[in-house]
C-alpha cells in the first residue's frame, strides 16, 4: 500500500469509472486497475464491484473511503503547514515575563508583522508562571521557541541575547517615612521591612547582591514571585521593595525613589536553545529582534 494507491482509490470511488478516473489521474487504465487490485489484495476485501459499465463501492469500500479521505485531508493539511513554515510563515511560540508583556514584546511583534504584511505568521504568547526558570525549562522541552526573560547562570544549552534594560528603583507606600526622598542609598532601607521576590525569581539574585554590597540583608515581610504582586503589597502598606521601574508604578499609590547606591540596571534577554533546528520564520524574527536590541540598549 502506498499513498498513490490511496489517492487512486479515492478518485475512482468518486468517478465510479476506470477510464474517466485514469484520465483524471494521468495514468493508464491498466495501471489504475493494477493499483486497485494490489490494494484489495493487501486489505483482503473487495473495494469495488461492477454495475453495468461503472463500478461502485462495496460496503467495505464505503467504510474505507471515509477513513482514507479523513487521513489524506489531515496529511495534506500537515504538509501544507510545513510548506508554509519552510517559506517563512507559520507559528512562533513565545514565553514572556509579565513586565515585558505590556510594552516591549508587543512592540517588537507589531514591528515585525508590519514589515511582513500579508504573510501568515501566528504568534502564540505564553505567560507560564511568570518565572524565568519555568520559561527556560519550556525552551528545553520545546514548548516555547523563544522566551523573553532574565538571565540564568549554568545554562550552557541556552543562548541569552540582551534586548533591553530597565532601572531598579525603591518603592514605598505614600505615607512611609522614606516617601519624601528623591534618591536613596539602599543601606538606609535596611531598618524597614521589605516585600521581596521569591528565590525562584530571576531577579532575586541581583537584588540580594545589591544588599550584600550595602553590608546587610533586609528583613523580608513577604516574598512573592511577580513584579506586579510585589508592587501591590507595597501599595497596601505591607513593606517597601526594590523593583524594576515598570510603567504600572505611575498608576499605583506608591512613591518611586531612585537608588543612588549601589547602581544597577536590569537586563532582559531573548532566550533560545542553542544548536537546534528552528523554522525560517523563527530565525527571521530573532534577527529582527537582534537589530532592534542594538537600538534599545543604546537609549
């Protein structure tokens, strides 16, 4: 049994005439007869029976036709998708940190799509749990093609490409004793309870390093996983926090204070698996992001 024989069978089933089917298939009638006979021999049942000058499907043939048509339709659909992917179209699965999902990544995707109007390119966005380790694991299991997140150490199979930077700031509730400060040394925050990031968060090691440079670690009132959750607890008066300077802070009841010492910038990365095949559309989008990143990192 081969794919040609199945397609011959479907054509003959619809036309019910060997000569007409052979002409449509651009083969000889004996070749068509041989193909159908081979198929019936392999299956062990008759698929057609004569009815005057025509042939009609047997009961077995009708049942087989339904399954074959469904299978060929699925196969043709899959082939078409792969051909589109090979020509620069297709699906890109992207995991995104929530802090990047409101501005940076949407702008990159919009800019890329605007450069390729009319092409069938489908971006699928995944927030996962919002944690960098889970996104890196998703890359390794091929769940995601690209992740926009923080950098992690000891990940030799992952390529980390810097794409944007973000300052870290201190946020405090509006009526906090530090709320009148415009800038601050992190050492001055140590007497106050902090809301921190969980140890699984990609930014936690960075913030811990800053406090170690100040000579001490703050008392953690709460530890949560996402930037916006940290900011929400600060706004509700549960403590103060070092967070990325994200746009949503301007709309929350908190004071934003520049960190004068120690200074630090958070870098965000486009992450992909090294040395694996990726569809042309994915590689093309990665090249686009690299080009835009050169501009973003200079500003």
